[in-house]
């Protein structure tokens, strides 16, 4: 099992921030070839970064299975200094660790290696640009895969954690156009974009809308000087819901309220929005969960089904028609410089992959 730990450290030493994953992609292509996979790199990353998704396929016995982890880290790990103390790996605090998602990558590579050649037919996807907006999985051509089920290895929580539910997210940006005028000389000739924003915000629900829906305006910029009636304000926000039509409804309400407030005051708006990802839910009596339960029991690990507030490649794969859950691999405090992972979770994640890919008797 020392191999798992040393391989993890090797991956952590390959810097692969979003849009600059090529050194990682090259490395993973070589490892998959060593494991007798047919490997391709798709063109999905064109215009986005320096590589596409790395895709590996290998024949086997029984039902095909897709495994997925992402190659990029949320920021650079250049000059990383690793600390490994009392069974816990972290950094010196200068950079993130990048266990998100190098823990997933190593579990897949080492788990398959440990299983040997006697496996189910395997389809592997190492995505680019996950942290930049699930770009790799969004660009992925799903028609090339035979798997009906997939496991994404990209969640915090000890091995045993299974993310079975995640929300939809719609992001929006609005520009409110008013009209500039001197605030002390002729304010009546101006239209205050700040006033329009204030009226709209005052009329909108924000925070928790209901038990499965939230909305937030997180950015507000505008104005240049106290003596100018403000001609332009820009706001950015998001709506999340475990029910997509509720997310759409709140999004539409936001747009309407800004439009009406602008019109009443003599201004106008420009509205841009994007469905970042759609929600999914896997029920606890579905085959994929029953299969996992059997495997966790064999490993003597507790299975804990959980929802998650953010999106992952599992949202995209589910919405493209492959039943997918996101598995905890033990990364903690991801996206921060305190990020860490234990040896035990790296080893358990690897053992889990081994048992997931093995041919059942
Ligand atoms: Zn991740």
C-alpha cells in the first residue's frame, strides 16, 4: 500500500491548474497504456485549455463500468512542499495540496492495477476544467460509452460517503443602465442605476427560498463619484435548487423584477444567464447503490448517503444519461491551503476501486 501513497505524492507534484492540465494528461495517458487501455484524448478542450479529456477503454467480463476523476486543480500548486505526518498528507501552507482530485486519479490507477486483468469492461474519463465549470464533462461525447453506471471519485468525506443528490445552478449577471447627470446641478436629468438596483433587490427573495432552493446576489459593482448620478451598476448572482423548474422560476422572477424596476425609473437592463449544471438524485434502492452497499460491506466500511450543495461531473454524467454517484475519497478542506488527506482514506479509496472493477463470482 506504500505504492498508493508514493504514487499520490507523484501526482501532487505534477502542477495541473485548470487550463494547464497537459502535463497531467500526458502522464495519465502513459499510465493507462501500461494498464492495457486503448487511450484517446478528445478535442473537448479546444479554446479552453491545453488538453481535452483523457479517455481509456479496456475489454473485460460482465457489465461495463465508467470511472471518472478530474485532472485539474482549482489553483496552481507550483513549488509545492508536501508534509506527511502521522498518516496525514498536507502542504506547508503555501499552496493547496490538490488531493481534489488527485486522490481520485490515484485511486482509479492503483485500484485497477491491483485488480489485475480480470475486470469488468472499463471506461475511464479523466476530465479537464472541472474546477472552471465542469468544462470537460460538459464537452464529453457520451455516445462513445457503453456503461450504464458511473462512479465519480471527487468528494470529501471518508471513503463510504456517497453523494446521491446535488442541486441545479443557474448563474446570472445583470447590467443596469441608468443615465449620468451632475448630482448637485441637474439630478432630475439623471437616472440612478443604484436606485434601480436598490428597488429590485428590495423586492426579491434572497438566501434560503425553501428547503431545496437558495438564491444569492454575490457581486455588486457600480458608480465612480459621489457627484454623479450613477449610470451603470453590474450585479452577479446565482440560484440553486434540487428542483430544476424551481430554479428556473426564481431566475425568471429575478429577471422580471430587475426589468420592471428599470422600466419604472426610465433605465434598462442587459441580462445574461447560464445553466451551470442541472440537479440529480439517485434513490437508495437503485441498483448502483445496492452494488456499492455490497462492496462497502465487504470492505467493512459504513456507507453514508448524502446530498451536496455544489455540482460535480456527476451532475453532468447523470444529465447525459449515465446513472452516476460521486464517491467520498477523503479529501478535506479542499480549495484551501489547509487541504489534507489521510493515508487510510487513500488506501480505502484504492481498495474500493479494486472491488468495484473486479469481475464478480
Ligand atoms: Zn474536485
